[in-house]
């Protein structure tokens, strides 16, 4: 009887240790997944910023994106007021981009990702 109780007790201790190991593994998997999600969001934001920069370049040079998609590559020189508005909008978006970039880099640095 004592042997049976001892075996059950040892089995329970083994089960508890296995569950603790499994919990640590799941925490590490969760941490890695969260880090991947942060990196994915960062890369997606970088791509969106790159697209916005290309759009700004086309607008500044005087090309209409909708017309380019249709195959019309005619250039229309934008007015100085339009150029000023484009530059102001680009500078505003650039400030937002820099702050988000710092935020992402800080978040990744806190997670230990280089």
C-alpha cells in the first residue's frame, strides 16, 4: 500500500514538473509570436511609408497616378501653392513616421531584438 502511494506521489510530482516545463515553453512561444507581430507591423509600416514617399515624388514631379495606371504619362507641372501644400503634408507625415519609427525601435529593443 505504501509503495502504491509512493508511486502515485512520484507520478504527481513528475506531472507537476512536466506542466511547469510546458508552461515555460508556451510563455516563450507566446513571447516569440508577439515579437514577430511587432516586427511584422514595423515592416508593414515601413512599406506604407515607402509607398507614400513614391506617391509624393510622383505628385511633386507632376504625374497623376490614376492616369499612369491608364497608360497616360503626360506631365502637368503643379502650381507653387500645390507644391507648398504637398511639402507641408509630406513633412507632417515624415514627423509621424519618425516618431513611430522610434516607438517601434524602442519596443523591439526592450524585447532584446537587434
